[in-house]
C-alpha cells in the first residue's frame, strides 16, 4: 500500500516533555515538524535546529505558518484549552498533552469547539490498546480467568510536589486541582476506564498540610464505576516514586507494579487456593504490543484515514472530569460527587 504523506505540524512547548514528544513524532516517521514556538528563546532555537524547523516568535505566528495542518501542544495544562481552541478555530487539527485542561469550564469549551470546528483532536494519554501490558490485563479481566472482579486498587506517587517553585502553575490549586491526582492520577483514571468503563461517581479526601505548596499533597479516592465495580485511587505528591495497580478477583489477583521508573512494568498473578495453601506470585507473560507511540499514530491515522482516534478529546475529558469531581468531593468533606453522564 502506498504510504500516506507526512503530516505538517507545528509545536508549542518544545523542551522537557515537549522534547519527548518531538522524539515520539520523529520515531514514527509520520510527521514533518516544520515550525516551533516556545516562550524560552534558547529552547526554541535548540528545537528549531534539531528539527530543521522554523522558529516563530509568537503562538499566533505559529498558527499562521504556511501549509500547517496540525498543532502539537506540549505546554503546561493551564495553557492547553486556550491554545487548543485557538488552533481548532483556525481549522488546524490538534494534539494536546494530558491533563487536557484545568477547569470544567475549559473542558466544556473544548468539547463545544470541536463540534463547531470539526477537527481531529488527540490527547497525550497512553494508547492502552497498543500496550502489551494493558492488553494482557484487559484480556485476563474479560476472559474470566480472574473470576468476578471484586475491586481495583491503584496508587500513583512521586515527590514532585516538594520540588515545585511557588511561582509555577503547578503550585496554583486553581490550575492544578488535586495536585498529583491532576498531574498523574489522570493517567490512572484513563487506564482504569480502559479496563472497566465509565466512572459513575467519586469520593475523595485530600491533605494540603504535608508540604508547603498550596496544591493537594495527598488525595485518597473511592471510585464507583457505572458497572457497579468499586475501587480506590491514591495519589501522593510528596513521597518516593511508586505506581501500582491491583485487580482483585474471586479466582485470582493481578498485580502490576512500576516501583522504579527505569525498571519498567511487572505483572504478576496470585491464584486463590481454598485449602489454606500458600498462594505465591506467578509472573504473567505479556501479550504482544502494537507499534510504539500509539497515541500520535492514532491521531495521524484519524486525520489521514478517518479512523477512530484513541485517546481522543472525550477520553481526555473523562479523565479530568473525574479529577474535578474528586476536587469537589474533597471540598465537601469527602461526599461522593457524580461524574458527568455526557462524558461516559
């Protein structure tokens, strides 16, 4: 089959995670990054040289760059909605990193904007449909090998909250609701909904007194899925690195852990014995994964071939909607708050 033409894109925010995103686009061979903008001129110059791209002094100049088909937004979350809407209203396709946006008002504005503009919007959550680990977990859940799923437990933690400068947007609770729940918990929520479907409601307690930042240091959430499944999600912004997922079934438990960033993911099963015998952990062979960097590949294919995009704008909205509900719950003393039905 004849290869599809590369997508001509511009990027705003080109260092830190923006540099990672540049790498993923380059690795797919599907994109031609023709123009960049960053408010730090040194970062912009470096990226322009590395990508053989033009430098644009303003975001407006980037949006007006000749021949541009799409915009990749790798800035802080407080800029996402404004920048994505500006691009979509010019008829440009948009890829925006997670978290999608900082407020419910921005979330609804983005959803309405896409309806008006008719552009393709992808979101920088992981493409679990292309992950060998996620495929394995989903298969074991759906095959019944774990029995009936009784509950799910997820934890996401690192010490980034202790390293935040008071002047950056992450230190502003209006733009970073829930702290680590907003920063990384959206990944967990997105993944959990890949396995178990939409969330119905969420209850949450938060602590703000462990560290000096104004954003939440700790978030402990009780999840209630539309299917009836219940679970927990814990997000800590002031502790050592830890990312775990436990799926607890009547026949077996499944444990996924990522104790250290560089060690990768590990998946183990613990099978129930009814005779009192020891129940050891058994390593689980992983299913084959799809092509790497599936999130940007899916966005490209959605534009060039009209195929469904995953993760798409609604996927990103569902994840932040759960965070907003958790933030509301914490302000109400932990009372459960419904996650909007229209995002299910």
